[in-house]
C-alpha cells in the first residue's frame, strides 16, 4: 500500500504566498507522477500541477506563472509553491501519486486526505 499525506494549507490574504507539501510512503518501487489537484463544493476535482519522475511539469492555465511544482525524488515528496494567491484559489488541495509497488509490481494511484487553502475576497 502507498499512503499520501499533504500539509501546509492555511488562510492567506489575497496576494500572499503559501507552500503545500506532500509525502508518499509505503511499498513504493517508483513514483511515475506526483500531482496536485483541487476541488471546491459542487465542482469536479481539477488538476493544478503535475510533475513526472523525469522532470516534466504541466500546469492549469489558471495558475501558470503563479504556482510552481517541485519534487524531491529521494524523499518521495512534492511541493506546490503558490504566489499571488487569489480568492478563486480557495479550495481543498489534494496530492496524488502514481507508480508501482514493490515487491509485487502493482500499479497504485493514491490520494491524500486534502488540505484546505482559503483566500478571502
């Protein structure tokens, strides 16, 4: 089993910055991709940013230029640096990790419990 735990959510004023952290643990052989998603009530969960093991990143258009995803492969960790936060960024942020387990080489797709980010208008 692979567990994912996020941290760092908070209430931040518009224009402020915040960094979210996520660590994966368990029977990890590799992590092919780590990503951040977010969700607000009544809406589908949306991709915010993703990072592959090879270093490729992609971002939602709404956060390009403001958010930066980074990984520490040695620590099985991913971070989301969020700058110039806006009220529309208010959401529960979820971390996702995908890869294969050891020793049974099973594919996993694990989610954290979410962390709340609030940017008052």
